[in-house]
């Protein structure tokens, strides 16, 4: 005969209600997932993202448009600006020895915060990222990859969710590879490219980027012209473009044969 239940003991329904209220539901009757986010401070961009900002403790992909996608310099600066606003050291899994630390410092990510992991192949980058994502004291983990298949991306996303550490994949496209990355489990996918800046007198103004949110789980794709990350890692809307969306990107047309 089972023991009698104390009148003070919670019922199963009450336990589910309590765990759901603190985000510990098991998925059966659980409430909506609560994911911490970091706003960019650009109204239209934040409005397109669930929770009003970039999801932390998740995997995000960044690749660069234009002919210099192999070097991904603008994508690297975008990733550096994101991590500059998070506390703690950063693990950066390198694809080659061309990461320019002073440029990261210009967007707020001081070189003293970066731990460099020299991994030259995708097969080495992925396990190094996964191991780094298990360390909760990190602000984030960056991996420079040429390709990322669906299964490895799921492993990275699960590792990021488990530790709360944000994972960023910077794609460095090789000659002859597809312009768009393969489907993945990443929460967002971004495309960034340099955009023309205003001239102020005889000098150029703050650098600008064309930033595209190509995929967002639960969000809305869009494109914006923004001023590049400043010394605190923050984006801004150019004053002359504050009330205008980004124009569609021009794709060169080939003459009919």
C-alpha cells in the first residue's frame, strides 16, 4: 500500500506550475522559453529579433558579402563588437594567422581578453569550439570556418544553450564555394558588407556596413545600413539614413547570350 500523501505536499500539477514559472519545464506543458538577449541599440534591428536583441547562450553565423569574403574582415569586426559588450574572456579559434588584434581593439574587444586557439582546419575548429563552450566563465567562443554542416551546428547550439556562452561562427569562404552558408541550427544568420560612407570635409566619416539578418528563429529577416561598431562595440544609425530602410542590394546582370 503506498504511503499517504501529506496535505502539505505539492501535487504533480503544482510542481509543474512551479517549475514552469522559473523556466524549468520539461517541455510537456512548459511555458515559453526565456532567452536572455543583448539589444543592438538600433530600433528596427532590435524589433526584428525575438526578445528585442541578439540571443545569448546561442549559436550565430556571420558571413561577409562581396569579393573579400575569404578574409571576412568586416564579419570579424562585427563579431568583435558583439563580444566587446559581454563580460569575460573570449576564445577565438583561428583559421589562419591574420587576425589583426588592433582592429578588434578599435571595436572594443581588447586583445588582453582574447585567448587564441590555432586551429587550421574545420575539423579542428569545431571540437575546439565545442570544448570552449563548456566553460561558463567565457564571454563567447568564435570559430572561423569555411563550412559548417547541420549536425556539427546542432552540437554547438546545444553546447551554447547548456553553458549560456554565446557562440559565433565567422565564415571564411574559399574560392569556388557557395556564397550562402549551408542550412544550420544557428539561431541567426547574418551577412555584413562595407557600405559607402559620407564625406566630412576632406575626410571620410565613420565606416558604414550593410547588415542583413538573413535568418532568425522566431524573427523577421531584414537589411539595414548602420555605422560600424565604435570603441564600445555599439552600432549606430547614420543620421542621414535614420528614416530610410536599406536599399535592395544590386546584383550585376549578365548579358543574354
